[in-house]
C-alpha cells in the first residue's frame, strides 16, 4: 500500500487548484490521480475564451487557464498519475486505482479530495424517441472530437438544449463550416450565459427556439431529420405543432450531472438538488477528512468559481491533516426557501474567528427580478439581506455572509428571496 | 433614421441598447436602454467596430496531440471572421509548440497575430507523455 498525506481524485481545474492550495499550506506528500492522459480536465477541449475574468482578471481560453495551474504544479513535488482510474474509495480513505503500467494500486490517504467533475446528460436521460442512427452526440463529446481529436461530427446540425456547451458548439460547428439549423430549448428561457447566447447564436443568425423540443429523431444509418414540437409549461409536447428539420447531426446540451459513483459507493449522502455530496463550509463531506470541490459537488457556470471553491477544500484538507480545525458543538443547518434550487454549503461545522465571511454559492429555480436575498436565524430574525436586480438559474449567485453574525447557539439559518418593496 | 439593437453582454441583466445614428457622418443621434456607463461604451463599440477574438485549432505535425488550440491576440472585425477561419485552416505547425508562441503573423493584413494556446510536446512514442515532465514522475511501486 502506498501512503500519501493527501490524495486528489481528478486532475481537472478543481483537483489542480485543491492540490496546489494544500501544498501551499504546507502539505508535502500529495498525489493527483487523473484518468485521462493529460491534466486539465474538460478545459483542454474548451478552446474558446471567456475563462479567468474573475480569477486571473484577464480573459483566457480553457487550455490557457489549465496551463497556468499545470505549470505551477510542475514546479512542485506533487505526484501525478495520469491514465489512472480510481475504482473505489472507502471511508478509511483507502483508494483502489488502476492503470496500464502499474496494474492495480492500493493507496492510503490522510485526507481525500474528490474532484471528479461531472458528466453530460444524454439523449436517453431526456427520453427523446425515434431511431438510433449515427450522428447523435452530447455537445461535449462533439466538442472533444472537434477540438482535441480532429474529427468533424457532422454538417447539418440541430442542437437540443441551450446550455453553455450547446451554445459554444453552435458557434464552433458554424466556424468549421457546418450549418447549424437551430438550437431548441424546452424552457421559456435560455439556460446559458447571456454573452454566449449573443456571441454564439445572434452573431451567426442561428435561431434559438424557446419552448421547443425534439419529439422524434429519424434516420436509418445516419440521422436524416428531426421532428421538432412546441412544448407547454409542463414540458410536454403539444401535438399538432410538429415540424421536420432535415439534418445529419443532433447534439444534446441538456444538463450536467456531478459524477458521484465513487461517493455513492462509499455511502456519502448526496443532495438531490445539486447531485453532489452534502458538505459543510470547508467542503468536507459527512466523512471527516474527505472533501469535495468543483463540478463533482455542484455544477458551476464559471471555472473561476471552481478554482476558488477548490482552494477552500485544499486549505481545509491541509488544516485537517495538521489537526488544525475547530469544530462547532452543533452544526448549523442551512435551509432554503422554495424558490431557491440549492445552496452550497448545506451546513456550517466550524468555528473560525479569523475568517470574515462565509461564502454561499446558490442557484434560483426560475428567473427573479428586483429581489432581496435574506438570511434569517432559527427565530426568523433577519441577519443579513442582499439586493439583486436579476437572478437566473443559469448564473450562480455568490453571497458573502459575515462570520460575526453567527452566534454560538445558532442551530440553523434560512435563506429566502422576496420581491423588493419599492 | 437607421437604428441598431444591441443586447449588452457585460452582466446577466442583458440590457437592450437601442442606437439611432446618421448614415452620412455615422454620428449617433440617440442611444437608450443601457444600464450603466460600461454598457454605453459597449454599445458604441459594437456599433462602430464590432470585433470578436477567434478561437480555433490548427493541425500539428509530430505532436503528442493532433491539434493545437489557437486564438487571435485581439478581436478580429466581425465581417472578417470567416475569411480569417479560411486562412487559419491552411496552417500546419511542427511540434514542439510553446504556449504564447506566434503561429502566424498579421492574419489577412489585420495586423493581428495568431497565438498558440497550449504547449504541445513532440510525440515520442510514450503512451503517457505527462510523466516525462519535470515534477510529474510517477513513483515506482515496489
């Protein structure tokens, strides 16, 4: 059995930032396990720009953003095993992994950071009926083919889902000569960032059809057409609104799911709303010394937030290894009102007089305009309140909550959103 | 009087900026709908000189990866996006490539260079090239 102070599972933006931060906080024996051949994770195929505006205060492409961390890493003694798949982690922090050079590996860790990222939802997950010919991809798979491996996925494209990867791929396929016929979105609003809608669709005259979905895919060997339909507010197809669009390729950009097979197998409870483990403010799961950060915890829309969150986890893992964490006698539960989809962290477990703010990452269920986000204690006494002009499910909201507002006897805090009174 | 509608992309609010202008001297006669000074600047820039940074890939010879991600160092005028893509499609580079390296100077006489977006090492037949990098050696397991 190999022994490490810290093992980081995943070498994408979350794993890299977490490992570097733990190193910076004095941890010496760190190992990153990455299943792909290269570090950097999904950033390597995200060749578009728009990364780093918050974290580096400049605009970078995905590979450039990854490169900053990879270069930093190569100046350290952090060990990296690429091409290595973790198949099991248990609650005693024993990790089973395998690769084609060393075979089966058993690793004992003092602390573990889960940074496995997320996966795309597929056609099957959204149950689109029809034939099963070639030419149907998730947007991210098409992105990998096009940007990393050098294959053009198709020529006439219909994209289902207006998530950011779908919008980015609409532009990318267009630039490479494809005819993107339309992007369909079943909801009445785009789930992607505004700048992506404008720069990826409007710039190229690609129509975004809201409240539309694909009701059938046609094709024998290759996709030949899709039938599109209008959808009602329950996301059900309205019969009689069918229209056929000839195409040879269908891309699905219908959401991301944190990849938590390993977490589930070790029995961590997952939050239904995030799809990731339940964590406290230091991103520690319910098993002490096992942390989670990045898209494995909840799907972020900006990698900048992933880096920031992963540094929280990296610092916390370092403190855990050095036995430097002061736990509260009772954890504070973070509750949320109906119109909030999720809040990270779900609980507050530590006392830290030095930190000034606790940062909450949250998402609303539907767009809200001119509102106040408020935080109240168990007796419904308002502790803090934040005005926001516009909240959308596509843009993660960051709330800084002053540590000093938490009293020693606080048992829960509750977050809610209400219309701003004029 | 001709007008132009621009959706501001600087924040999630997505203000709809409406600009009326005179064709003769291309002066702006009226601009409304912006929410802040930055939005006003963005609207005027989009009217006078809309440009986009192009990110794409070029082929790599003898590299550990078949494609190199590249970007234009600055925004390319919007109407040159497809001509520039065509120009870039003819480029092939020889590995190794360093991030930041200029891949092509002065694309279509715009004065704008094409820049490499990552390192690509020469392919050396190793299945896991990362392990060759300094500081990234896998420990030998006894």
